[in-house]
């Protein structure tokens, strides 16, 4: 698909990600062997997705030597942010947003006029309860702005039903994203045609998450000559790194020259193409395929009663296995109730489970599960023309 991406790497991508299985639900589900954002799978088996992720990781290679300092600088901020996100039931992966948005600068101001740690525009900040009045600007208060950000993120999630789409909407705006989805006829972030900033926003979060959690795995990029010179884009790349929050003006000059800005440039016949292939090899090395079939979700349930494939319709399913979600234990046979969140132009149905009912005690427990495509790990399923009781659907914990 891209002439810099070797056939062997493409084959490796298909093999590495086509045979992954999901694990049983736990209190904090982490899919084994798969990269994810807030529990939602990143479809790295798709060439364009793996390419964008490799580009973002490669562009950060020159800054790996500073990751320990970045961790130390971030630790006190995370100590404030993480409990607030948890209290609002917002996934912990969102803690990287203010680092990317403002580089932990309370008085950061964007060219569009967004202010503070979480880069709120005036109207959104006021809608979320923050005070902006003369010298008082609560966007610059870490605790108050994080509370507002958590409320805003939950608002977006209630509208979109996907944490991946929430991240995109946080950057590009929910109106823009909904228009893009409406025109495209689907809700897959990775397949939407978005502006460059929003299109790469999630990859920036994923790259930051990778660097914070698996820096040692990519450390060789900074010291082995992988970040070879391609023209002279160094200063442009440093400016981008500052904007992304990965570099401070006070930090010393880095050695090496990162990859240029254009991720689609044809470098397949140039020696520098080893940069991308090497990053992809490192990216894939930890994604050891599990034995068995394709990714099938965190929990499975068989159809009990079908509703119509229309917005707001109710469907019911029976669990086929015992599971634990948080502190709640459920047994095979418990009933899962779901609503139709959306139906796109392709006929894909987006089911969102809202509660589980015990088959023994009739106790009702609120849950949030999304029906998912077992081949891709993404939300949205194709409903058979005549759903039968033996039809099994996979679900993902949110």
C-alpha cells in the first residue's frame, strides 16, 4: 500500500494481529497482546494505522533520552489528575491529554484562544462550570480544570459511545466529528477523513502512552542511528515537538535528526526507509499472537430477544460465561439488556448494553458494554437478517 512499507512487514502485521484472543473481563480490562486506548482496540493490523503509529513513534525517537525527566515532571500532575478521572469513571489514558495540550503550563494559550492545562475555549469552559472573570480564570487551576475536563469527556462519551471518538472530538469538536461520521456513513475514527491535527491526535496520545510505559523498548532508536537525516527538517520537527508537549525550550539541543513531517513521503527506495521498518519491528515485537482464533471481545452473550435495527430499540442477551466487572460478579445465564445507539449507512448496528440482571436474584447492575466486530475489535456489528437465539455477540467493557 505504501512503497516504504516492505512486504515482510505487512505480512508480519497481518500475522501478528489476526490471531489475537481477548481475555476474560477483569476490573481493569487490558487486552493481552493488543494495543488499546481506554480498552478500545487499535486496529494495527491495518497498514495505514500501523504506518501512522510508526511515524508518530519515530518522530519521538530523538526525545526518548528525556522520558525519565518527563515522567518525573509529570508525576505530581498525574497524582492530582488520576483520582479525579477515576471518580468520574473516565479511563486513565486521558491523563496524557493535558501533557500533550499544554505541556503542564497553566498559562498556556493556543492560537485559537484555548487556555490552561486542558486548553478550554471560553464557551466550553463556562459550560463546564469554570469561572472566567477578569483576573480569575479557573482553566489555570489544575484541580478545577481537571474536574471540568472529566465532566466534558463524560458528556462527549454519552454522545458518542466511544472513548476513541471522544479523544478525536476533544481535539476537533463534536460538531465537526459528527458531520464527518454522517458524511462517511460510519463511526470508525481510523477510517474517517479528518484534518491532519485531529487525524493524528489519538496517535500522539498512544505514542506518549508507549513512551511512558515502554520507553526501554524503543530506546535503541535514539542511539543506534535510526533517526537518520532526511533533508533538513530538524527545526521544524522540534517546533512540532514543542507544540505536542514533548519538548521544552529550556531543554538542551538533541542529537540526531527526526523523520520529516510528511508521513506519506515516498522513501521506499532510500536507505532512510529502515527508520520506519525498524520502528514497526519494535512496535510489533511485543504483540505476540495468542493461540486460537481472532479477537472476540471481553465477554460473549447469546441473543435472547431481538429488537429492530432502529435507534433506541431494546435487545436482550444471555451471558455465556461467568465474568467479573469491577466488584460485580455475573454468571452465565444472566440477562444483558442493550439499546441501539446508532445504525450507519452500511447497516452496521451500534449496540450499547446498559444493565445486567441476575438470573438468580433479579438484582439489576448498571454496566456499559459495546457490541463489537469480532474481526476488528471495533464497535459496530452486522445483524443477521433473521437473528436466531443461537446468535452470539461479543461485548467490550467501557
